[in-house]
C-alpha cells in the first residue's frame, strides 16, 4: 500500500472498474487511502518523529489528493489522526527535495519518502512527462540518480517496453548489487 502519487496510480482506474469513472467515487477512494496512510504512519513512526508533508494544489488532480490527505489529518473521530496531527507540518506547494535538504542541515535523521515505480527507477524522467511527479523530478535534478537509473534500467535510448518483473533485479546484480526482499510488514 502507498498513496504517494495517487494521481498516477489511480488516474485510469475507471478503465478497470467503471465505478471509478465517477469523480465522487474516486474521491471517496482517495480519502480512504489517505486515512489508511495516516493510520499506518501513526502506528509505525515513533512519537518523536515529525512528518513534513508537501502537498501540491497545481491542478484538479493534485487538489483532490491534497483534499484527501488534509481531511484524513482533520478527522476528529480517528484517534490515530488526532495523535498524528500534532506531528505533521504541511508545506503547500512544497518542494520535497529542497525541504529534505534544508532539514538535513538541522538533523542527520531526515528521510525523504518517495513512492516509486518498482520496475523502472526514475519512471519516465527522461521523457518530459510527469512534470510534477516526485520520482521523475528527483532524477531530473540529480545527475547521480539519473546516471544510476540509466544503468539499472538498462536504458538503450528507446522508451522502455517489454520489461519483465525481474529486469531491475538482474541489472542490479549485473552491476554487483545485493538484493534484499522486504515483506509487507517491513522484514528483510
């Protein structure tokens, strides 16, 4: 489960399930995902951990996603959300990479959480799409991440197609990396 980038992962859900052709149904789903996300964060993070949440409002889709997260935090009957709300700082139109960089000057305990394409590192950062997607923008702004993504993705100058589920693992092993599988509850 992860709702980061809900737009890209939910955008065409209506093609698989007609219920989600309805804006109202899609928004209810976003809100359920955001509530689940907040519950997991409340349960899985130590009480002293602050959460810095960058929310975009640039277009209708990002506004719908932000609405879901803000409502999840504001839920007065959810004890997890009430406890978590005290530890969340919201940055409207925040730049997560810049924010993580600034926070790292004050603490060595900073982590940037990014939901990513598990089969294509950086997703389509090289293609000029996904202008506001975290994963793509991280790769566009870091030559090291871009170079590593080229190698790990086996990029050959063409749009990726026909990839198998283990391409990334095979490429990483070819480069000398060790692979560690993580189960659904975080065990390695």
